[in-house]
């Protein structure tokens, strides 16, 4: 009798401990009150997303140069014909002045569009890298991490936008992105892009995102570091 | 259409491949230019079919140009004579051309794009290195094309960045777009095209070095340091957040010429840096560099020098040296002393724990297994002498209750040399009682004594007790002696209760124990005994021996017996009273 009880107890504990989803969700235990809970300010949020984007860009940089080093030995620039990135359709400011001329809402929207557009392609990239023998697991782990980071960054930027909206800094023109925004990385010729092209395009886009976020931050919360 | 026989080549980019296969010639030059779309026909250069080519189609405003630039070439003599006719014709043509030029002129040499840099991620500049000029005045033009567009543009500014450079201002710079750039050198005899270069501005960001690097030395008493300060490079825009600058500082002592001696420190985003504890008397050179985000590091700024004065921390040094030397000397001395006097020091520090020993018991004998010898060794003359050592403690406390006690004290002769005469029973009783007494505090004893006043006796008792208790050193002499009977009885009682021997009892007032000392008076030497005389062992210091005792002892035994009888009868003996008192104590306590 006691044995079966023990077994039941162990089973219960195991069930409680093992989370089938594998993710830990965290719910804020304090609301907007100041009592004992550190609600991050907009500047803090901005700092976080900027750091996050910097990490993401450096990761993509590493992957791209690894790829270049091992799979494209010829340093001959001539002959490298880049196909268009699938995000070329998104109109992005190509310089500082253009980015500064853009309104906050539009800039935020551009960032979100870019991040959204990379959700599926990064997943595909990880899949294809994991399946190829050429890559070691280290590289494909980096690709997975990169995909996660992009996902997290998008969430972070959405939070920032939300906070800005709450604080009245943003108009209501920033709408939630529908699933239609998520684009597939198909180039002009209709073929899927190769891993190298994807990496190149993502490297460029992550640099864009980082720069836009910094411009946005110094425009909205210029107190420190600007 | 192509005209292969004549060697005059008119070719469109699409036909180039078949055209390439058609001619077999060897030549050192692999340059081509073909014209198209305007009716202009120009042909220049010769090529070998082994040259790998890259075809570009350019459209310069007003002129359509078809450019073939060749990356590497291999001389092929295999098919040399296939079209010898044309080959010869061409060669003649060429040699005539070159011969006519040979006096000192030749077509322009091929330039080479060396580097492109953007100092602030808003503009960029490209530099090239000219090839040979061929003796004739040569002009250079830079053409570029943007990603996924066919339109060709020329450099907007040739002069701002110096000779052989092209500066792209903000209006003409687009980040995150690939530029395809070529430089063309042309003189009266010909043009030469450089190799095309593809760049993206985000990859070529390299700032200028930081400015106004200066170093100041601060002499703090405890921690001298020098402070390096600088200003950011002039054109980097951090205010709008477009770029983030990170700095790095390096320094070395100027005395050594070695390049390896630089020490580098990362300074983050700050504009100053402190170096602590510099070497006194040294001359330092300090340099700073920076980079923007993930770009390239700038050049090192020009060195700033500083001379550290000599006298810092001299006193500190001296003090340290002296203290270290002293410590070392002390240590060595201690080590020497220890090695020499190991044992005494060890004994001093760790006193040896006394092992339990039975005096006279030889463990070696035990091992040998001869029991008689062992036990004979155990039996010492004069046994049992209970209080052999001064720290031997006894549970007895014997108290007088008679005036005669004083006399007895004075007389204090123990003729009874054997404590063992005293009767066991008495001894036991009294010993028990006295044990109980001793268990009480001395104070209790005093008070209880006072409660049970028996005229003089008790007071005497009291005094005796108090004297006993109050002065632990006082010695009570208890005897099983011959003196007046009463007293004797008393004494025998007392003595029966007391120790068996001549020992004096020292009450240990504090603990309630009574110490029994060896008698200080003259005594007759105790009679040697052996264990065959032992009839009973009462406690660990009382042995009752049998009859082989001197006459006196016998008497005393008798005495005791009588007194015991008196006890048992509960008569009015004072001893009995005393006993009662004693018992009262114990019951009352």
C-alpha cells in the first residue's frame, strides 16, 4: 500500500516538475504601481532592445564571415552577383538624413516590418543549415539563436511601441502587423535563396534595425548616451 | 555580328562567348573594348581565348560602352597557328602600333582601386593607384553603378579628398547598397580599366583617430596615477545615435624601441582613462584609437608623452624592504630555534597528556604474562596509603563536636596507624553521611548545623565545621586513638568515619570535598601489608584488613564496636546525636 502511494507521489511530483511546453513563462507580479517593483522606463526598454539588436547583428556577422571563409574561398568580388533580398520591397531609409526625416511611427513600423519579414526565413535557414553536413553544429546553433533573437527583438520592439503609445509619443497609425507581412524569401527568379544569400541579406537588415533603433531612441529619450 | 577574319571585332555582350572561342592568339594584353549601339565601332586590344572574362555592360550617358575586363589570363600556344593569317595581320597591326608608340609613349597603364573608406557612415571616399602613364598625360575617371541598377554614374567629387581619389558626399551616399566602382585611365593612346570593386558602405566604416589626446600626472599619496583624456573624432555623429564610438588606449615605456611593449586597455565609450601605479622615472607614450559600432579600428592617434617623476613611493619602498627583511630574519630564526630545540618547544606548546598509569604496573611485565611479578610490583609498602598524592581527593568530611577536639587536635597522634581498624559499618555510614554533607553546600552545612543546636557540642561542632569549612587548609586530625573513652568513642566514630589513616583531612571548602593529606606529623611507618590481609574494600580508598593488627588497633576495634552498638541502640551518645544530626542533615537537605 505504501509503495503504491509512494509511486503515486513520485508521479505527481514528476508531472508537476516536468513542463511539457519547455518554456517558462513569467507574469509580472506587479502592475503599474511603484511599490517595490521596478517598472522599466522607456529609456531602459530602449537600451535593452538596442543591446539585443547589437548582439543579433554581431551574430549574423560571425555567421556570414564563417560562411564566406569556408564556402566561398575566392575573394574575387567580381562575379558575386547578389540577388535581391526578399526585404528589398520594404522601403527603408538608406542614410542618416532619410532616417531622421522619417516620422517616429513610420520608423517603428519599418523596424517591425523588417523583423517580421525575417521570422520564417531564419527558421528555414536554421533548418537547412542543420541538415547540411558541411556545417558543424556550432554554426547551426548560432542560426537557431539568431532566429530566437529576432523573435525576441520583435517582441521587445512591440513593447517599446506599446509603451510609447501609452505615453502618447506615438500616434495610432502603428498597427499590428498581420500575417500577410511575413514574407517568404523568394527572389526575382522564383527560386528560394541560398543560405549564403540569406545570411548576407540578414546581416544587412540587422544592421539597419540596429541603426534605426538608435536613431529612434535618441530622438525620443535623448537624455543619456546621445 | 562578328568578323573573325579581319580581326576587327564588333561584338555585343551576348555574342562575346562565341566570339571568344573563335580567335586563337597569344598576346600579353587581355583588354577589350567594344562599342555598341550607336554605330560607333571601336575595337581595341587583343585577347587570348584562355582569358577568363567578365562582361559588363555599361551605359554611360551619351555613349554606350561594352567593357570586357579580364581577371586572369593564360598564354596558350596550342592553337596558335589555326588562324595564322589573322594572327599575323593582327600582330603586324599591333606591332606597328606599339612600335610607333615605342619612342616613349604607350597607352595608359591600368589603375587599381586601393581602398574605400567611410569615416562616419554618411560619406565615403575611394582612392586608386595609377598604372603607368605611358609618357603621355593621363586622365582618370571613376564610374560607379548601384546595386540592381544599370545606370552608371561618374564620381561626384575628384578633388576634395586629394589626388587620385573620389569623394562621395551625403547626397550620393547610400548605405546598405552595393556599389560597383571602376576607374578608367585614359591617355591619347588608350584607356585602361581597373578591376571593379564592390563595396557596401556599412562594411568600410573607419573613423578618424581621436583628437586632443593629453596626459596629466596626479601624485596621490597612496595611489599615483596618470589620466589620459581625448576628444572624439570630429565628424562622428553620436548625438543623433547614428553611431556609437568605442575607444581603446595603449601605452608603453618610451625607453624601449620594441613595438611589442604596448599595453592595450579598452576604454568603452568614455573620454578619459586612468592608469594607476606607473613606474617612477619612466617616460610613457600614450595612444588612443576608436571604432564605430562593428566597423574597423581607426589609426592610432599621435603619441602623447609623459614623464613620471622619480621620487614617488621611495619611502614606501624602503619601509617595505625593511619590513620584508625583518620578517625573513625572524622567520629564519624561528625555524632555527625550532629545529634545534624541537622537543622542549613541543613540550611547551603541547604538554604531554598524562597517561593513566598504575604505579608499579609495568606493561612490559604484563606482556610477559607473569602475573605474580606484576601484582607484586603493584603492592607497595605501606599500602593502603590513600592520599599518596596531594591532589587525591576524598569524599569524607568529618566534623568534631566536642571541645576535646581541640585537645585532640593538639595531641594529634595517631597511634592507630591503620585506618583499617575502624569498623566498616561505621565507616560506611559516616562516610555516606559525610558524603552527603559534602554534597550539600558548605553554607547549608553551616546553617543546618546551627539549627540543631546541642548546647556546646553543636556549637563546637559548628565551630569545628565552620572552621573546617571556612578554612580549607585546616587540618582535622582524626584518630582512632586512645584518649578518654568518650572522646575516643567520639574519635573513633569520627575516625571511623574518617579516613583510615593518619591522614589529615583537608576540607576543600569550595567543592565540598575534603582533601586528605598525608599526615605531616611523625608517624610510625605504616606496617607493610599485602593483599592477603584485605577483608573488604569499601570504597576506592578504604580497605579493611583483618586481624594482623597491633594491639592498639584491636582496642580500637573494640571501641568501635561498642560505639557502633551504641549507635544502633540509638542511645544518648553524643556521637549518636551527632549521627542523628548528620542524618538530619541529609534528610533535611
